[in-house]
């Protein structure tokens, strides 16, 4: 565990498409490993892509406390999401994705985003503005997120950090919750 003593529930946001996640293998590996080493708990959707990659890295590092929020089976089938990572604790929301996503944000102490499109953007906005959570984003990993950083309410928001390294993202969310 790092010098930071409080264990944070960190929501991982990003693309659930493997072809995008493959572009960020180094970063997802480092994030999963670092979350474990720093003693935090990742909130990871059960799908593939960024979520699955971070979850797998967390588990390889020895992590056993990941949390996953699940939409209804009908919602999952409708969008074609494939579950490849099974979080240690399952929270069954049993509703659509927007409701599941909001519950994930509500259950988080902080958010870290790598890549992603619409879902990542909306969850990041909710976290930073509605819930005043520390929200960190890996600069340059998503065109949509890069554009979001210029929006009123996000640009200049003290809860938002854009960094170039995984370590800087984790440092920000830790310091912001002290």
C-alpha cells in the first residue's frame, strides 16, 4: 500500500472495444497493477476493452476486491457486450446501461478514464459535476474526451485532471480525496 492510507473505490472508464484497448496495453497494465499496489479497489464493468484489460492486470498483480455493476441481461444482449472479466463483487443493477452507469458513479470515490466515447464522456461529466468526484483522464487517449476538456463546467473544474502518465492520474485522485 502506498503512503496514502484510505482505500479508494476508483471507477475505471473507457472503451469496451478490444481493438481500442489494445492500443493502451501498457497503460491498462500499469493502471491495474498500480491500483493494487496502492491498495485501492477498482470498479470495473464486466465487459472487455479497457475495463477487462485493467481488471486482468489488477488480478495478475494479486487483486481480489474488484467491483462490477451489471445492467440487465436484456440490456447487455441488446448492445452485444461480451463479458470477459468477472469482478470479485457483483452488483446487479438489473436496469439499462445509463442507470447502471449512474450507479457506478454514485458508488465511486474517484474516476480514471482512458479512451472511450459517449458513455465515458457522460459518466465523467456526472462524476466531475454532479457528484464532485476527482476525475482524471489520460490526455490524448480519446478525441471525444479531449474535446470534453474544453467544455464549460469541465475546463477549469478543480475536480478534473488531465495527465500524461498513469502515476499522475492516481496521484491526483489520491490527493483530491485527502
